[in-house]
C-alpha cells in the first residue's frame, strides 16, 4: 500500500449471524519491536507471525536503511541479520514511517545514542502527531533534534556521540515514550531508568530480557521503575509473534453485537498490560471464553470463543486506560448496543493518536443516532435497544476509526458509511476478507 493511496469510501449493511474462525494478524507492537531488536542484535533473528501491515513493513525498511539485512522468507516469516548495539550506519535517504507513531518513536530512540544523523517523515496523519514527548527525553541523552513547530515531523535527529545515562519520569502513560528511552539506553554506559505512575504495556521489557539485556522492573514509592544496564551484547533470537489483541477486538465486537453470532479467535495475546478491553467486556456481561491458555514468544496467549448476548453499561476506571488505549474506539461501538450508560475515563491520550479519536468516534456515533457526551479526559455513550445507523463517519486517516464504524454497521438498522477504508491496511490488511468470511456484508 502506498502512503498516497486514494480514499476508499465503504458501506456496511446489517449482517446475519457471524460464524467461523477469525485468524487475526500478529501483534503490531511486538512486530515492531522484534524487527528493531533483531537489527540491534548480533546474529540472525528469525521472526514468525509478523504482522505484514504497512506500519510494520515501514519499520522493516527502516532497519534495512540503518544497515541490518532484512529478508522476507514467507508469509509472516522474516530474517533479520543485526548490526549489534551501536552498530547502525547512517541511512542514505529519509526514513518514511508512514502512519506509524510506534515505528517512528521507537526507531528514533534506537538511533538516538549512535553518532549518525537521520531525517524522519510520515504521512499527513503522522505529521500532525506530537513527537516532543519522545524527542525531549532523547535530547537528555545528548541527541540533537530539529523539528517543525510543535515538535512535529519531519524531524532530523543527530545521535549523541558521548551519550549520558538518563533517569526520566514519563509525564503521561505511554509505552512508546518508555520504549524509546529504553532503546536509547542500550548504547549508553551505566543505567537508564524510566519511572511510570502506572505500568504501561511491557512488550519492550519482555523482549529486551529475551534478547539478553540486563533489565528489571519494580514497584517503589516513586512508581513503576524500569532499570536498564547499558551496552549489552544482544543475542539474536527466534521470535514467535502472538496475535494482536487490538486487532482481535474488531471481530470480537462484531460477534458480541450481531444476534446469533459465535466465532473463535485463536492465539490472542493475554498480556495483562494489554488486557483491559477484555476485562471490561467481561464486566459488561460479554459471553467470552478463554480456552487453551499457553505461552508463545514469551507472551501469554489463549483461544477466544465469543458469542452474542445481552450487555450492560459499565464505568471504566482511569487506571485501566493504559491497558486498553487502542481499544476505546471499538468499545464505544459495543457500548452503543449495551443496556444503560458506559463511561470511559482516563482517555485524554486518545486525542493525540492517529486522529483525535474521542472527537472522531463521538461525531460518527452521533451521525448514526447514538447519544454521546465527552470531556477532555472522558467519553460517555448511552446504549440503545436499536442503533439507527444510516450515517457517514469521517475516519481522519485512522485505521481504528474506520474498522470501528464498519463493525457498527454490521448491527445497525440502516447501512453505515465511512469516507475512507484505505488506512485499514496499516494494521489489518486482511480485515475485509476476514469479516466477509465470517458472514459480514462489507464492501
């Protein structure tokens, strides 16, 4: 998919019962990290189950631009011959990260303590997103950064020649900030410390440990403290990427709201720092069974069996937000079909994602007959017996907004339209055929 893909308007109509198995793609967060840590390791890292959406493919291209040998061996199977910690070479061209906030922030962190220079850019959506939250701590290591007003892309980053260790308290709950700092800390003598008020998704910590880094996490009076010892020799690994719980959320939601549905979603990550949506759905009374629990790629996984049933509104506490930040758009769709009111707290971070997701979901739901209230840090959805539908949602180049409204249309009384389904390919390239295979009328 090109970053200049023409808009793809789409309409979805009310569906009959959804049935079958939904083979959702590999976890996007883990896919990014596997490529980056493979590139920073010595030897060959073999990755299976890699998400081959555009966001991850852009990260693979970036690792090749920095000197790693990156090869696709088959469907979801990749080989990365790394250059070692501090071994990145200066890229010849601009690093285009497309739509991926995770990709650009982690890659900037990975190169910030190597004395080379690179320029980063992205698509129109990514170029509107704030980068100062990452570039400011990277400057503490000694990196020099030139950015557009507001710290936005394009950004030119000159890595630190004599990097200094950093102790940093994150101002907001963000795994991207934490991960960028930890990746920068790899090529720094001494200890790099990140302090979080609440733990965020811990894929970086798990994978760094698996690749041989000396890293520990503990809860203290300061908060959740992660300490990394710099200058390790990372060892190449075999990485099996579990299936993405954020992608699984869309067929799961569809099965919950379309009467008569029953689907199976195998091999989904149950990492407790990513599990907030499923905790919330169980509180709402969702009929979800977690079968065959096991471990894959250092991550807990299970097979989900999901059936339609009655749902009730709940209050989602702010402290849960970090573990489900990408799932609030689809939760707001589910909430529209639940009895009573669902209140989502602690969601301010949604305003600086690929779009202002609170505003985008509120306007789109209202266009389809759902009553919504919002504040800077909360969103309230009033459930209905029947969602009228019939409206058009503006996606703002945001893949999760697009998929959320397509799911809404599967259970609404009248068809639901979106202005552009093209961005879905950034994270879930097989979304349409997968949903059609379950019986959904999307097109």
